[in-house]
C-alpha cells in the first residue's frame, strides 16, 4: 500500500506513520528525517538543506524529489510505504505521480493554535526518533527517552519563530495539495485534534478497504 500523510507541521504525521509501520509492515519514508540525518552527518545534502530547515522554509524541490526517487527503489518499499512530509508542493506531487501510483492520501486536519501548542512542547529522541510531548505525553524521566534511554531534544525548527514561518509556508505551498489530491479521488480527511490512538484508529479505518 502506498500512502501519503498530508498535514501541517505538528498535525501528527510522524506519530501516525510510526504506528502504521507496526501495523502494516511497510516503512515510514520521512524527508524531514532524511534531511535531519544529512545535517547531523554534515553531508553535502545536509549542508545544502540546513539553512532552509532552520528558517522553517522548504528545501528546494529538486533536492527532495531526488531523495524520494532513490529511496522508494529500495527493497523495503517493495510492498509500499508511508510518505511522511512529502510531497509538500504541487511540483513534488507531480514528480511523485511520475515515480509511482498512490493508493491513498490521508489529510490530518488540525487548527493552528493546537499546532503551535503541540510543536513548542514537542521533544524528539536523538537516537531512536521517538516523539514525546511535555504536556500530553511526557517521558517518565526528564530529557530521557523511555524506549532507548537516548537524549531528548527540541528541534531548532520547533522554536516559536520557525513554527510561525512553517505554518505560513504550509498554507502557501502545501495546502494546495488538498485540492490536488481531492480532484484525483485519493483524499480522506481525518480529525487530528485528538489523542494519537484515536487518530490512528480513524486512519486505519480509512485504509481498511484497501486491504
Ligand atoms: P518535517 O520533519 O517533515 O517537519 O520537515 C522538517 C523540515 O525539513 C521542513 O520544515 C523543511 O525545511 C524540510 N523538508 C522536509 N520535507 C520536505 C519536503 N518534502 N520539501 C521541502 N522541504 C522539506
């Protein structure tokens, strides 16, 4: 099954993707994670992407399209994948249509004020990528991942100025994808203003008929 998770930053794409990986046995393909790993390794890609990411801007289409084109050829994507954070522009969606055929696009719907609250209290594990929230899903021990004992950190782009810019960028460049995929009959909305288990249950209900 080939799925896209669409939604503003903080709408729950990463959290939902991680649950779907367990249930569907297909990989999460996150351009954000791939780019962050490039930044951490100081690769050419990371060095190119960092200034855009820190400012909450989008990395150029050609860079992320190249990443995805290569990634979905890997053997683990044979039975499908969950795209998290790609596509983010119409040009990326058009390029993706030339690479593969999608089964479903899930649009995670949530208001801006909930997003700002969620992102400014989000913490991620440096080692395993687990996602926490200081208010709604805190780790048992401050700053330490429950799953692997790794260090929890706040992403640079989860600070207030970058969050506001990411929302502006989302509304301008990514929100048009809702109409794009609706017109193709691929889109289903899921209310993402609830807790993760309720959101995941709704997403799985949408995906069930696809087998
Ligand atoms: P994410 O983890 O998905 O919120 O992505 C973090 C940052 O990586 C974004 O704010 C962008 O700077 C960059 N990024 C991730 N995916 C894309 C994409 N599909 N197109 C352009 N930039 C991206």
